[in-house]
C-alpha cells in the first residue's frame, strides 16, 4: 500500500511537471529545432510496429547509449529475423544516431521517443507496441514504466548497467520509490563488480557482470582513413583534440591553451593545432563565438573547411568539429585527446572509443561515468589523469611532442581496447533465459531455419 501511494504521489508530481517539460522542449528547440517534433510520442502516442508484429524493444537515451547498443541490436536482429526492432530515445541526437546506424534494418526498424513516466502514457505506449521484451541501456529506471511492463507481462532487462557513487546517493534519497522499480527488472547485467555492489545497496545486485558494451563498438576503417587524410592537411605539428567537450570546458581549455601555446612560440617549436569537438550539436555556434571572443587572434576554421581543397588548413590555429558522427575521424587525426566531460564534474565522455582508435587520452579529475574503464586504461598506459585544465593541456602537449611516448601510449590504447572486447557475447549469454521465455516459437523457428539453411 505504501509503495502504491508513493507511486501515485510520484505520478502527481509528473502531472504538475508536464508544463515545465514542454517549456524545456521549447527552450531546447531554439537551438535545436528537432525538439519541436514528435511531441505526441512523449505522451505515448506512436505508430504501431510494421506489419503488426511484436518488436524487440531497446531503449537508448542518447548518442552514447545508442552507439554502445549497436553490436547487441545487430546480433538480436540477426538471431530473430522475424521480429521488428523498436528503438526508443530521449533526445533528437540519439534518434538521428539510431537512424544512421541501423539503416540496414530498413522497414524492420521503428523509432520513437520514450513517453514521459505517467501511467497512461507508458501504458498506452506498451499497449500499442506490445514488445516481446524490453532492454534498457545503462541507468534508466522509471517506476511507472516498470509497473506497467510488469502488469502486461513484458520481460524487462537493464544491460550495460552502471551506477556511480553520485547516482547511488541520489537513488538512496528516493529508495522507497526507486528500489521496487530496480527490483522489477527480470535481469540486471552490470558493467563491473563495483556497479553491482552499489546496486545491491539500492535494491539488489546484478545477475551478471560482463564488462562494458562500449568496448565492442566497431572501428570504422572509413573514419580512420578520413582522419588520416585530415592529418596530412594539418601539417607537421602537434594536434590535440578536445573531444566531446561540455558547457564551460571550452573556456577553461582555451585559457590554458593560450598560456602553453606561448611557451611553444618561445621555444620556436611549430605551433600546435587545437581541435575542439563539442558534445552537443546545439552548442556548435555558441562554441564558435566563444573561441572568437577568447582567442580573437587565433585563426578559426570549421569542419566544412576540410571539404574545401583550397582552404589553408595548415594555417589555422583552432578547428571546430561542428559535425555529427565523425568522432572516430577526429581521434584518428589527432596525436592525443583531452577527454571532454572530465575537466568539470560531468563524469567524462567515452574514453573507450578514443583508445579503440589508438589515441592516447588525457583525463581530468571527473570520470565517474567511466570509473573502471578509466582506471584500467591508466593502468594499461593508454591514458593519464590530471587535476585540472592547465595540467591537461600540458600533459597533452608533452605526449604530442614526444614521438616515443605517443607511440607507446597508442599501442597500449589499442591493446587495452582489444583485450576488453566480448561484452556483447557475454550479455547475450546472460539474457538467454529471458530470450527463450520471451520469443515466440515462430521467431525461434525462423531463426533456426535461417541458420540451418
């Protein structure tokens, strides 16, 4: 009874928050017009699956979760060719990433936004979609969604699950509401023993610990070749990429860069090139303006210049990576990466992808989103961690200017990434009981027939 009252109070809070949520979408749409689209989906009104089938449902909030889920989604799609695939998101960039990554699925793939966690919205969504099962990527836990799935008999699993100390502390404040939702998952598959231990404090430990799915993201040889072509145009100088930077980080990096760049001038060393690649596309113009204000004497070029044969790329001081889906090319073009999200308390962006491209990484103090991967990458000699932006720029330039150190770290990065692959296969093994229970006989038979044929 107490849990039911808590969930009703939570739902009432959501009702009151809906106008604020809509204002938030409107505000975001001023910079990213895609936020004005598909509002009905956020209230559970979405198109049914193609051909009336029951889909395999994966929820991936945004870009990182969608890319991490790619190997798992492709394996499930291949195993069960008779089932549609439903991919839900919370952001337009996640939706665009999913559309681009899974074009080969054609009409089997449908996408929509996950509805707000109101009983009617999530219930209507599940009634329309009728998913065979749901896989939630990483840390998304919604009490009403889990309650509605349980009532409808939809098996649910959380995969690639992680829980930082910060998230645990927040969850413990609302444990009476969150713990039942976590416990309602049929299967919890965690990245690490530390994640599982923290989940045990909140609700229950993981059923399996398999590593991080992000290690299984494929390296695009096309992206690697594009990065190598860019590198030739940059000229014989150090190239540092500030990768997936977050709000506030560009300003402190530029301050540090200016000071240390002056040292390069005094030593008569070729001036280094700074690549700045913001994490969110709605900030591209804002960051361009910030660079112009903070460094008016720097020659700034934007990504489009790399498509212009006559552009003087070798003469620019800062190049703004204002494009989507090209992060691997930026890593391939750089000598070293300063990882965005780690200089301010955002918890770091994905250092695994950089290491997979053989790019050494400099991490700031905040890495709670990639705690274990960061520790292991540092131990492997693929990354270093420093205290602040000044130390990050200094470390990046030392690595970039020292060919032997750079080569050793690059080799260590590729070995580290390769050694940790396999989480997709381990995840599928841990999901086997759920998949056997959830998949209809005809989908399993079709899979068997496809393999036998």
